[in-house]
């Protein structure tokens, strides 16, 4: 693969990720760029993930608008290799099915399912930000008889992981701000490079009014908003690159923590700063588990790691507990959720809260509505 072609493709994808595109547009335009350096069969499979649980929240494929339940289950249960969740937790963050099976993919049910769809090779990439949070996944496929995915192609796919993850995170946040799902939905303000307020979403005033030093009625934005916008604009260094997403955690006047995300939007030759304000809930899965099953904070921690596919030993290490204590927590979790095994627990959470989100997103995409992230929770 030519170095120049890879560099140009990377720059183009980074620019798309920072352009403020909706998620489906980002996927479609990025697919064309990727094909120029990593040829693939038919179309990529794109996924969004809940970073807290590493469970799928949406998928997009031009030739498969509805993901069959058996393929969903393949990503949900740890019964095979090359799963998105496993790759998201791996050091490399990318894997081919041939590598994962030691060169004999015929041993994998995943490979047999792919063959029925006309694909022989599979390259899965976790879309992880620089901080390591996995916001999505990318699957590329090749038909029987096609050249194997080479090391340089896997390396390129890994390199574009971070900008694609940033683009997915921006698109999900912007989409929820523009088309709010509930009263706790994020709010959005867009500022010009000259610090003029260009636009704001309905409802954002509730968050701005709760931030220190803000006076929405008088036209004064909180200093935290201006600071995050300035950080985002500075990160581009006057170039066409999308820059970094600036993040700030601010204690509001009412005593709750709010998260501010600042991102540069490029387009039409103008640079603008979008600032998204939302409540500081690190993951929606926690409140869901508490309200639905009455799990304690520690039981929620254990459940999140079970959903990610971690072993008892790994959970004990992560939470600084003994394996016996982890097993005791699991016993309590099983009793509260009405299941008998880890597999049943994963299935209950996934098919109760994540599959409904996937199916909702499958309906939203043809209607040109923003894709939703996180589990689907009744409001």
C-alpha cells in the first residue's frame, strides 16, 4: 500500500470525522475513502457500541438494513472468536478471522455464517478514542479467492480507529441534542470563530442557566462554555483538521455535575465550535440496572464487566476484590435478575435493553433521523 495514499485517506477520514456529519453520512463517506486503500466485498458493517458495556446499540450496512437475530447473538455471547467486545478490549484493537482461528477459519461458526453471505475473510476493528473508549466497530469482508488482508491494511484500519470513534461520538451527541429523546437529553450551542452565537437547540437554556456565571436571558454564556469552545478551536491550530474534542466537568449551581464537550465543525470554509452540555452520567447502564433490578453499586460494577466478557479473575483484579467475593456478588446478581448463568445475564440485559435500541435505530435510519446510542430505557 502506497504511503501517500494511506496518508491522504487518513487525512480525509479525519476531516469527515470533524465535519459534524450525521452518523450514516459519516459511515457512507468514510466507506468510499477506505475502499481506496483497503478493498472490500460489497459494503462495510458499521456498529456503535455502548462504551460502558461494549454491547451493540446500532448497525449500518447498505445491503443488510436489518441485522438478523442470529448475527446479533453472535456479538452478544462469547461463544466464538473475533467478537467486537473482545477486540475492543484487546491491545491491538483489530483482528482478522483468519488470525483469530490460527489460520483455520472453518472451525468458526462466524466464518460459516459469513460464507452464507458471500464473504470468506473478515477484518474487525474497534473504533476507540485516544482515551481507549470504544464507541463503535467496523467490519470489512472479502469474497472467496480474494487476497488476504495484509498487515499494512490492518495497520491502516487500526490507524483510522481514533478519528472514526471521535466522529461517531460527535454524531451521537449532536444527534441527541438536535432530536432529544427525553428531558435529560444534551443541549447544543454553536459559536462562530468570532464568538458569536450562531444557533442553539431548544432546551439548552436549562443546562446553561445551571452553569456558573451564565445569564442566558442577558445573552451571557457561561465561562465554561467559552473555555471548552476555545480549547476545541485551539486544537485545530488553524488547519483543516478536526482537532480534539475538548471535555470539561463542571459543578452546576444546583449541585449536580455537568459534562461539556467542545468540538470544531468544519464546513463551507468556516470554523465553528459546537459545545454540547449534558448531565454527567458516565453510563446509562448503571441507572438502568439499579432501577430495573435493584443492584447495588458494586453489583452494577460486576455486571458491567460481565457484559464486557471479563472472567472472574479479571473482574477481581479490576475491582480489587477476591475471586470468592466476585462469586458472591454474582450469586446475588443472578438472584435479583432471575437468571442462572453469566450467559443468561448477558442475554437478558442485551435483548431487554440493547436489541430494542438496535431495532429502533433500524427504523430511524431510512427516515433520516439521528442514530441513538446507549441502551433503550423507558422515560
